[in-house]
C-alpha cells in the first residue's frame, strides 16, 4: 500500500518523513488531499519539515478487481456504506498516529480549543467518510472518536479534514511567519479577532480609524482589544456570554467610548 505524500502536486520531492507534527489522512481521494496539502502555508510547512502529512488511499487496501470500498446497507435504505474490511486493512497496515478521528456530522464539534489539543499531540489521523456513512464497526472498534466541523451534511469528509488540518497546522510553532498571528486570531481568547484596515487610508469617503495611524502601539493594542469585544458582542453574542466581560474589559470600552451592541 502507498500514500500520496512521496511527491508534491507539481512532481517535486515532498518533505522528508519523520519530522514535524504527523497527520495521516485516509480517503478514497488521497491525491486530491495531498495536492491541497501542498498549497500555501501547509506546503511551506511540509517542505520545512514542520509537518509530516501522509495521505493514504483506502482503495489500495482492497483485494478485488473493482477495488470496492462500499456496499448496500443491511436492512435496506438509500445510499451505500463504507465497508469495514478495506478501512481496517488500510489503518492496520499503516499504523498511523493516534488518535484516529472519523469526520462525522455527529462527532465532537471542532473548535479552536480542539485544534490546540491536536497541535499539542505528537500526531493524529483523520478518516474521511463517504457515501451514506460508515459501517458501525468502524466507529466502535477502529477509530478513537469522531469530529464534526458543523451541523451540515457533506458528500464526504475530505473538505472537513482539510479544515481540521489547516486549523491545527497554524498552531504548530514555526508554521506561521509571525508567531503572534495565531495568538491574535479569532477564538484564541474567547473573542473574535479585531477588525483590520490597510492602504489607502481614505477610500470612497471611508477613513481608517485615527488610532491606527497614531504610532502609539500600546494604545493601538488596547483599542484592538476593545474592538474585539465589540465585534464579538455584535456578531457572536453567544461567545461573549460564555466568556463574560471583566472590569478591565469595561475600562477598555469606556476609554474609547465604545459599547457592546444590544442583541435581540
């Protein structure tokens, strides 16, 4: 059995294995996953040895001429079900890092806290479901748990796996060029990220806030914190309700004459 991590999407050699955080992805579309994992931040991190991403083909573990991985469900019903034999065989042949998580709509909701948990491990693996679902024995006797990227139904777990992979990869030391980038991003402190502006300072009568052009970096930092509170209260009041507003938060808001918007 082989993976699609031996070469990059353009045919160049992939990063050496055995270095960085290892992430194994199991799918019937390993080449497509591997190609996405060679783009942008993920691709650079792989080349630098910060990530060891391996994409495994579930079909390569099959023994029949049609390379079958699915069959009709017992008891009838629509769709096809991912069979246990090829999935167990693929995982057992590779011995991937654990935990092995199934991408599944009924799984634990993936969030920034879970991304941080996975980034702190020595490695983990993701199994991309397909068709109507997976044989229950995969869920109960092979994987260590399941993860969901939201209350939506997808045709398969590949795009969900990419979302998990990139979110985790961004938290691996050295992956982002600026070490403070991940610390400032949404959800890192229970708040959405503060709003951003760039050149030009004036655009169609819309001006960049004066504080951002003041050169007072400490004041800018305080203003950004206050704006993060305002944005979270406006766009995600559920997050702010869970986090709460401290006395220092209220002082920041008062300093800049800001208020948390009322939500109905």
